[in-house]
C-alpha cells in the first residue's frame, strides 16, 4: 500500500516536472533559426544610443554636472564604440557589394552561355559565337552578310 502511494507520488512528480520544464524546451528550439531581422536592426539602434549619450555628455559638461576628466574618459569610450560600429557597417557593406558583383558576373556569364547555346556559328575573325540575326560580329564588328 505504501509502495503504491510512493509510485503514484513519483509519477505525479515526474509529470509535473515535465509540464513545468516544457516551455524551456520549446523556447530553446527556434533560437537556432532566428537570425537576421533583430541583428540587422540592433547595431543601428546601438549607434543612435551612443550618439545620444555623446550628446547628453556634452550637455552635462556644459551644465557643469561632470568634470572635464570624466567627460574625456567617457567620450573616449563612446568614440571607440562608435568606431567599432562604423567598421562593422562598412564590413557588412563590403560583403553586400561583393555578393552583388558575383551576381552580376553570374548574369554576364549566363548571358554569354546563352549566346553560345543559341549560336549558329563563330566569327571568322575573332571566334565570337554568332546568332542567326547578327549582321555584324558583336565583339569585333566584322560584317557578316
Ligand atoms: Zn568577330
């Protein structure tokens, strides 16, 4: 009888534990997938915040609330943070730029490939693939017909 009671209590305890901890499992799952939106927004927010702090610092100095020494120390820290932010942004811009360049190069090579696939012959002067409608070679300008 006592053993049965212990078993029931144990079962209820395990069930309660599972129910209580369940939200933690659910919360920890989608975190691996959520990447961009928040991260894209965050640096700009931090940057604005730093600029605001810098502005406040100027006001406090002007009002005599902080010493020039404190002002310099805090300003230096903020400047470092702002520089870090600018570096981060320019790095991100470079990544976007280079990926755009790759995309354009991809389009160009696709276009060239398309021309080769549809070509009906090659220019006798430069070897450029020619299309049926070409009157002149698109590369060297040789008259074809
Ligand atoms: Zn040609």
